[in-house]
C-alpha cells in the first residue's frame, strides 16, 4: 500500500503540470454538456450527444492518459527507479490506474448529470462507463509499458483509440461495421448506453468487455515483466 500511495501522490502533484494528460479528462465532458445544452433538433433524444461523447470519452481519454503517463515515465527514467525499489507490476498498475480512474469517473459523473440520468438509470450509466474506463486503462498501460518511448507509444495509441472511439459509432449506421464493433469493449459500451432504461441483461456485454480487459492485463503483465528484466540487467 505504501508503494501504491506514494505513486498516486506523485501523479496528483504532476496533474496540473501535465496539461496534455489533464485535458483528456475534461474535453469530452465539456463538449457533451455544451452540445446537449445548446443544440436542439426536433425529434432528437435529449441524451443523444451524451451517448456519443460518453462512448468516445471511454474509448479515448483513459487510454491516452494512461499510455502517456507510462511512456513519459519510461523516457524520464522513473520506471527504472521503481524497478530498483522492487515495485511490483500490480502495485504500479493499481496506483496509475486508480489515479486515471478517479479523474475519468469525475468526467463520467458530469455527463451523467448533463444527461439527466437519475436513480437506477444513473447507476447503470456509471457502471457501464466504469467498466469501459477500466478496460481502456489496462490497454493504455500495456501500450505505455510496451513502447520504447513516447513517440512509439503515440504511434500505437493513435490508431487504436480511433478504432475504439469511432468504429462503434460508425457501426450504428453500417451493419457490416457493427458486426466487428460488437467484439470491441467500446462497441459494447455504446450498446449498453444506448439501451439504458430497457431493463435488458448486461451479462453478455460485460463478458465481452471482461475478455478485452483480461487480454490487455496479460499484455501489460508480460510487457512489465520483460521491461523490468531488461532494466535491471
């Protein structure tokens, strides 16, 4: 716990200094609120923009923030120091993941309020986004640890976040794309958000999200173990 708390404190202190990471947590919630409050189209659902930006937020922001933090710490040599301090992969992942998760859930809360979700619908909305955020954190962690530097991390992260953010949205208009997007955790997040209030079972969708998360976790653990081995030689 001491290792986890120490790493989290460091990240909290670095938050205001790291503007590119900070903006990831606020840009989509702000856009969702602005579009919801200012744009009115006859026949459009009140939560239309919330659903769109919530899906994009989950598929992009936690992933970008996590991979940026980890790749930056690799460049600065911070990870090497942590390796020498015998910080385990799960300790590091919990520390960085908790930091990103808390900031991301603040954004999710803002969108929940802007969408007018209340009671069980609000709880369902937050649970759905929390599941997507956790999966994005694991994917971002795997990218950050695997990449040699920030440039490589960006080159891997950019196409992935575009796929996770936009393929599900395109799938809403194209049946062929939808067949692919249903295997992505972000596709299931979009589906679940779109069906809030229908009292449909979330089990199958959460199972797909869990499989995505487990794959990312395994990749992170293997990359972290390999990086630690190389760095400590």
